[in-house]
C-alpha cells in the first residue's frame, strides 16, 4: 500500500471513530454539538458574492451569501450602525450554526453593512426579558464564537464597538480597513467586559494594554490594534474589499478537514476556560446593564445574589 493510501486509511479510521468525536467536546452553551464526523443532509446553494444562500431570507437583520466556499455573514442594520439587538444576537448564533453544518462552507467571514462593522449592543435591548433570559442570550451568543469549528474571519470595514471588538480574539483572522477603530467603552457605560475578553485580551496583548482597553476605554486605531495583535492585517481603504476577498477565496481552496483539525488542536485547549469565563462575564454584565438602565427590574436582587455557575 502506498503512503498516500495508507495515510488516507489511517485518517479515515480516526475520522469515523468515537475518539474523534470526543476531540470536539460538547458544551451547554454556544453551538449545538454537531461535529465534522457526521453525514450532512443539507447543503447551501453556491452563489456569487451578494446573492443570498437558500436560508438567507429567514433572517431579519443578516445578509448571508456563499461563493466558492466563502460564506459571508453581514450585520445588516445600517440605520442603527449595525447595533446588536435581541433578534440579531439570536440570528448570529443560528447563522454560525448553519455555517458549521454546511459542507460547502470552508471559510466564514463576518462584516457590517455600510461603513460600520458594528456599534455593539443596542441600548434599547432587553426591556421585556427577565435577567436570566438576558444572561442566557448573551452566553449563547458569545459561546457560539468559542465553539465555531471552522476558520472564522472578521472583515472589519469600519468602527467596531463593544462586542464588535471584544469577540475578535475568538476569530482566526481579523482583516481591517485602515480607517477602522476599536473601542470597548464598558466602564464608561457603567457595565463590564464581555466576549471572553477578560481572558483573551491579557493573553493577546498583555495586561497593560488590556487594562487600557477594557477598563479605561482607550480607543485603538487599526494600526494600534495591529501592533497589539488584535488585528491580523490592515489594508488601504481603496483596495480593502478587493484584497480581502482575494485572500478569503485563496483560503477556501484549502482542505476543510485540515483546517478544522488544526483549529481544534490550537484552540480546544482553551475552550473549557473560555466557556467558564463567558458565563461569569455574562452574569456580571447582565447585572450591570440592569443596574444602569433598568434598576427597578423584577428579580434584580435575587439575580445579583445568584451563583454564576449554578445560574439561578
């Protein structure tokens, strides 16, 4: 048996074994426990950039396209600078799940409509939800990025505020236009950091720079974000979209299994810690959000006293 056939046989056994399933663990929060070892029963339609996938029409605030292996998820609330409302938080989780399940999707990219990536949390959010529902919605949203098994690329086409910045270390590459800015005004709003940033930022850029961003509201330019490792590469505004699309198309020609397994090997070691941090962050940010804008909300004191791990 030649080397290529022998390797294919070996990796075929691994791919279909229970051991391979256990290498991609199941988490309570985030994406559903589907892995690359299952048979896929549905595939998205391949379309030129800008044409929707078969399931795009069911989204209210997202545009989803698929072209030659590159799935682009566009935050589409330009009149609100792509701020994340309750519906958009949920839709992003669903869109990431579909991208994970689709065998035709190799690379997944997120970007924003217009000239803004996202303005972060919509300040009108959560008026009708209980505090537990707010927390659990946030945990699902952030956890979906932790669990996403395929290469995930942020195409930062403008300002990235709040979760638009805090989630970036959970991406595998971050490409930014030169005019992008990165801003996490958590303490200025009286809330706390989220997006697993209390774990990822100190590891990525050191505790000093992380404190500047997460505690003291320092706004980073694209060049500064690149310098601290938050951004992979900065592109001129005039050629940003063209250069990034070329890069994404080149990535999509790589073998999916190799990409998925290599990502798992580099990132799975951090998953348990990230999920634990995510729960603690979402518990605290929910408490602070309600304290700042809805201090009379029913159940506030009980929620504040609840156990983060037990999630009362």
